[in-house]
C-alpha cells in the first residue's frame, strides 16, 4: 500500500476523483480523510498532524488518498490514475517568508538572566551578527515502514520501525477510535533512526493500521527512499540574530539572541527542539547577562522534526561562531577566548536557566588536556606558517566543546519500566520500552542485567520492544535510552537477585552449616554461579539455583519502574555529557573544496558500559555532524519542492571524507555515580563536536578574508568559494 | 545459434529464465523471488551500495568477481555470469573471514548497510586490494551510523591467508564450461509485447540495429536502469551489448588507447594506470567501484550528459569514435559526435590518443562530496609549451553549459602567450563569455562560473607542482 500525495505545497482541494483508480486490477480499497474512523488529527505535542489532507494541502508530499492493493504494480498504477484537483496558493517556505507573514507555531519562548540590554550598553565591544544553519536529512538507510494485522475483537498488532512504540499505540488508538488495550505495537529493531522515527514513524503505521482495520487483512506501508526524503521532515533550519558584548580580552558580558526555526507545516516536536536550542546556546561558556528568544516559523514544508542533537547543535553553533568572531575581532587566539569564557566554579558555574554546572574545573581541564594531546600550540603556528606560504590552499584549526544536557526537557518523559523474566534454566529475557536502532542499547541492557545476576551476557536475551510488555514508555531519544531503560532493568534484576540471595544463603547454609549474617554482602553472584564468599569452592550454578527457587515458589520475574531523580525547574537536566574536539581543515582556494585533515576528540562519558559501542557512537555521531556542517545541504525551491533528493542528490559523508588522522579518547577515570553503572549518555553529544570542523573553516577563511568571513552552515565547497570570492583579499591570487 | 532464454548462476545454482522476469532488476529478483533478503534495497538508484552483490564474469579464462549494485542490473545483463549474494559467502559456515573481521571491529550498528560492506570488503579481498586502497574500494557504500573507521579497521585486519576465495567455495570449471558452451549464442526474447536482443557479436548487433532502429542500446545500463525506468520498464525494444566480447577489449596500439565501447571504466582505469597515470587518477573519482565495474566507455559518451566526467579528457585528447553500421566502420571525432551518428549503428570503439612527450595533460574534477558524486565542474587541459610560451592549450569543461565543451576562443586567446599566471588570469574574461552555466540542485551558476575561471589558475599552479 501507499498514498497519493499532494503535488503542491499549499492549496485548496476542490476534487478527488478515484473512479479511474478503483478500476485498476488488484486495487483493494482507496481511502480519503472522510474514511478515517475517529479523528484525522494526531501529533506528539499539539495534535495538529493529519493522517490524510482534508480541505487543503499543507506541504508537497502530504498524503491525500490511501491506496491498498495486492501488488506494488497495482498501487503504482492507481497512484497515476487518482486525480486530485487543487487550487494552488502561494506557499511560505522560508523563515523570512514566515516572519513577513507572521506565520508561527506556538508561543515565543524565552530564557533570560540579568539585564542583557544594560550589559550590551555597558560593553567595551559589541558585535552584531546573523547566522543561518541548514537542515539535515536523516537518511536512515531503512526507510519508514510498518506492518499491521488484525486480531480478535477489533485488536490490531502493528510492527513499526519506530523509536516510540507507545506513541504508535496511542495515535493508532486515537485515530481509529480504539482503546489503547486493543492496540499492540512491536519494534524489533530499526535500520537507523537518528530522531527521524521519534514522531514521524506514525504516518506509515497509521496507514497500515487503518487498512488492516477496514479490510480485516494484513497491510504493509513501506516508503521508498525517494518518497521518504520528500515526505518526511528533517533537522530544523535556523536563523539566529545575535548581539554580543565583550571586554577587550574577549570576556563575554552580555548576549542577546533571537532564534527562528523553520518548523514546517505542523507543530510536531518543534517546541521541545527550540527549548533545547535555548538551553544549549551557552554550551561550555558562562554568559552573565542573557536574553534568548525562540520562535518557530510555520511554513509549507514537511514538518521538521527531531534529529540527533534535537535543537542543541543549532544553539551551540551560534555560540561557537561567536567565539571565533570575538577572537577575529580582537586578534586573539580563539582557544584563549574560549578558555576565558569557560564555565568555572562558584557563580561562574551556573547556566542561564539556573542549573549549576558541577565540577567547575571539568571543562577547563578538558580543554587543557585536549590542547596538549592535540598539540594545539605547535599546530596553530604551523597553520599560520602554511597560510603565509601557500597561495593555493588555506588551513584553519579550531577547538569546540560540548556540554550536552541529559534528560528530556519535558520532565514527565524521564521514566521507564522493564520486565525481567528469569527462566528455570537460569536464562533470562528482558523487555523494556527502549528501541534498538543501532546505538547498542540492547547490548548494554544485556550486559547490565548479566552483571546484576552474575551470569554470562549470552544467557540474557533482550526481547523485541512491545507495548504489551512495557506500557506508557517514552521514545528512545534524548541520548537517555540506556539511562532510563537500563536503570529500570537493573532495578528489576536487582530485586530478583535480592530474593535469590536470601534463598541461596539458606541453601548454602544447609550444605556447609555456616550461618549467613549478611546475605547481600556474603553471597556472591559471579560467572554463572552463586557461592558464599567464605566458601568459594562450594558453588551453585545459577541455573540450578533458579530451578530450585522455582520449586520453592520464589518469584523469578520482576517488572520495575525508574524515574530520573532530582529534576525540577532549575534542573532540567540530570547531568551533562562533556567533550571537546580539535579539527584542522584545508581549503582549496580555487575550488572551495575542503578536506578535514585531522580530528582529535576527548569526551567524558563517565564509566563506559561498553567502550566499543561508545566509540562507535562517537565516531558515527561526529561524522554525521561533519556532514551537517559540510556537504549535506537541504534545499527547497520557492514552490516548496525539495531539490536535494534522492540519495544521489544529497551528499552524506562517504569513507573518503574521514580525516586521515582521527584520534578519539575518553577521559580516564571518569565517574557519574548517580547514573546507571556510573555511565553517561553518548548518543547525541559527539554530533555537536563536528561544529569544530565548521569553525576551523571559519578560522581558515579569516587568514585570507577582509573582515569577519560570513560563512553559512553547511560550508559546502560552493559556500566556501563564494565567501572567498566576496571577501577574499584580492592580491593573493594576482601577486 | 539463437536462444530464447537467459541463464546465470546465483550462489552456485543455475537460473534459466525466458519470461517477463528477464526485465526485472536483480535486487528485486533476489528479494521477492529468491527470498535472499540479505541484500538490502535503500536508494534503488545505485547511490548507496546497500544492495551490492558480487558478479563473477569470465576474464582471462577464469571467473573474476567484482562488486556491483544489484538495483542497477536487469537480469538480462547477467547472462553468462555468476552472482554471489551475502548469503552465498557463507555456505554452511557461521561467518566468513570478512564478516568475522567486521564483527570484531564493531563494524555494524543498525546493520542495514552491513551486507553491502561485507560484499565490498569481499570484493577487495578477491582483487587483492592493498590496505591503502581500501577507502577507495569502500567508497561506493554509504553508512549513516558508524563513521566508517570500524569498517576500514576491519578491512585491514583481514588476513589474506585466512581468506577463503570464492573459487574455493564455487569451483569455477563447470560454470565456465556452461558459459563457454552458450556464450556464442545470440539471445532473442519476445514476451508480453516486449523484445530483447542480446547478440554475441558486433556484426549481429549492427544487423539488429539496422532492422530495429527503434531498439534502445543498453551497455552498462547504469543510467537507464534507475527504476522505474522509462526505458526498461516502458516496454521499448532493447538491444543489450554486454555479451559482445569484442566490445570489451582494451589495449594500447602505438600511441593510442583502443577502448572497446563496452569496456568498463574499471578496465580503462587499469590500463591508464601504466599508460596515462593522470587519467587513471581522474578515473578513480568516477562514481564508485560498483559503478565503474559496470558503466562503460561508450555508454558514458552516448548518454551526452552535460556533466559527463568522461568527456573533457576525450575532448582535449581529440579522441575518435568508431561507429559501426551496415556500411562498415567510420570514425567520428568525439567533438562532433551527436546521437544522430548512431541512428543506424553503434559506437564500437573509442580511439584515444595518449599525450605525447611534449604534451602535458591535467584533469580536474570538482564535486560537492569528494568521492561517489557527480561533478559540478570537471576540466581537462592539454598543453604544449615551447620556451615558456603556450604553443597550444586545449581546454574542455563540463558543467558549464548545455553540453561538455571545448573552449575554442579561450584556447585561441592563450595561444602564443607566455605560460604564466598573468596570461591565464587575462583569459578569464574570454572564458566567461564562452560558457553558460546554470543553477541546478547540485550548484549555482555563480559557483560554476567561478570554478570554470579558477580552473585556469589551478591548472597553472599544478604545473609548478602545487594544487
């Protein structure tokens, strides 16, 4: 099955003619908005998404007619024969257009501390600027898709490629008029998601569910990649207008910044994304007086949505750009400016939204460490010397930081539950609401549970995510999948272990006659066996213990709940994941082609549960971020037609874009005792570190440009060459 | 003789077809018909490598395996070859050496690109590719999760001695005999009003082209096959040239490279390695290995794309196209070639003069992404200079007009001038007047114009060993 979609971005539907399409052999049924049982509207925050367009169309690619057929060919043929008449209207596609038309979604959002106006008035230097950051296509390799089949008594089972099984259950029940108890959503794993399947996995799931309910047959909705690219939202493009006051040595005294995001046609997750932007403008830097505002522009594009970083990168890019501009204005080294402004102890350790940054020395120390291992000083000199010599290329070097707040800013989402079942042979099944999308969540949960029970990871199986086993779960997002679901799984397996501890103590005491005073301390679970610390040679295999416990009617299952502790108004985040990256780039002055020559990364991720997985997140996140700041340019024309599609028309990094020197390291001895296994979340933060590649480009341009280089993000070859052309000092080429 | 079916092997099993499935794409056939779902379809346009499989074809008396995109190959193109899918790499074994190395290096996250990488890494082993050439060998496979480094580490960790070659898993002799027994057949299939001709000889191909002038020529098919294809799915008669052995020849004859029309870019790159290293380096930026393994010399020329990377070097080296038709063979300078030249015939060979000792060839390609991308602008320069003066400088550019062009006026402007930056700078204005760049999804007109002008300077600096 598939949909017939709107060919225009904005317009009024005057006629939908299905007669010709109905006659196509193999077509089972066709549905329009009028056929949706209960409500055509759904959505994660505001409920303004529509399953099928009605009355008007709001973006190109918006589904209008649902087509269910026996074969792909039949559906394709029906798509051609459906006639949708639309009176087109002039769409709004850009932030400019939306501001001019006063077209916004939701309210103005604000973060303020002190008196930014006064701070700017009193500042020694004031710099005004504007920064545009582009969108980003998720390009998860597995496109959106779902299968639905009917069960008894109006029940539906939906297998969806989704980060959020609960939301699929919710919207299917809501739209089809079913109770939530009638809908089960299952997700075994995804072929990548990156935020793109947090809210926007819903349309194919809804389509399949509607058809399954109406026809009583199994239905599958699977987007082709080209359709997926045209129909779904992307990372929000942003514009920031900023004014920053600073002293003669580069210390920021005040910052005022207005952010505008291009939200697309509906609210989707845009408000949460804007909140995170405003919460990450400070990044690693103390801003005494701040006024930050955010507005979401409503345009006629597919609704932009969550993407790894969730608004954070758009905020961090602005302040890291400001660091470069202050340095270039004052003729200082940008690292020095960053160090000067870095969060410290005491009152210089509080964010604009009131949360204390713990351990005032952590960020400055991280910068020092990375500058030393990355040989910043000598390389900076080498870059300057190279630039003085070369007429064909120009190099730049830059370090940027990340201080990523871990927790959903919608506090209620910071909860999870886990079901742990120990079977009579000692093998274990674990189920949580967390979904596996390649980030290694299942492996980490398997390890955590195995550690709790002292058994080998092979004895633990993490089951497909299902709303049947775990109810009312949050999306697997905000980097918090392991923290929340791992936390619940550890608690559940810990409770089972506690029951088994007492039982094992009794069992062992019977055998060796030694009284166990403190079972939790004396009974050891390790390497698949249980024993008394004092008699290590007398071991009970874990499987035997489970079997015996079952005979004694001891409960071998547990369902546990976890909520992140301590969150509140001044503490939206449980903790911060910290890191830094040092990037060096080389730009061809004739073509604008840029190569990333070396990257050094240092991150504090607490005590890693699985270093190989965390390294994978770091490398993959950084390279994905590198795409965002270099070659990945999302573009629409003024009619709202996506130009940057299909895969051949949109350039994510390939293996040839890897920096030849790519050093990644985790801070040794780091701990995060409040969190599960003393670990820290790692999914999103590395993506933001790739901003160092962009600031390195800006640094490079500063060697050959008049004034501060005006460089957009992404810094494509085209962007770089045009900047060189417009601002480049001319004598260089013609000397 | 003529037969009405095609045959090939999948994972050692013979497949023979004569129905409408002959026109199916290999990727869909593998998944929908053979239930070999290890092959993942992502872009379905040859732009991601996820559906890569190994294709074994007879070369120098044995089966040589290369990675190809199964979404771009129609089944009729597979006649006389052996397809090995990711499932076929491990008959009866848990994992292959390549898969084991990927697992050990944590080279899979979401897993969707993984089968394609397994195939690409296996192809690299089959071809004995050295570690430093691995990035290039993997450049046709996109991954969105890992950041690629683990895949490279896996590739470097594979011990050639531990690798079990495909020839051991699939002894080639019986297949080779089968291919030889039927390789000289002509194929003619008519089904559901669609016609396919896949002759074995050039003479036969020319004859079919004469009697069926409406037939669309299919060479590598990399441009034609992108589904849904106007050509392959729309029911037009097809004349597939992939079975004509004579068209695949590549050799040096005196000072000329003789390239069979059906020679793949991989073959051309191999001969250019020794005969014209500048060309070989440039060819390594054509598409990706999976594309170069299939895409052909003549296919690229006949497609007359304004962005064709192949044309600038052919234009400055003043290659001739040999066109074969019922009257025989004639030469058409590449510069004068139009599709009309092939109305009653087909391109049979490309005669590419190699740069002479006194000539300097420089080739440049600019694309948004370094690897696996179409060019924004590509440029070719062929210089003859005497005592610091430009005797002649031939210039060809792609991406700056409706077709790939020689810049006659710029060339004339520069003739006789001193070979220095000032001369090339001065030529900028003439060049600008000669080109007509437009904006499209890949780049804006302003950027293309700047690039074109800067290419003169880049060329000049390259002579000093810079750029």
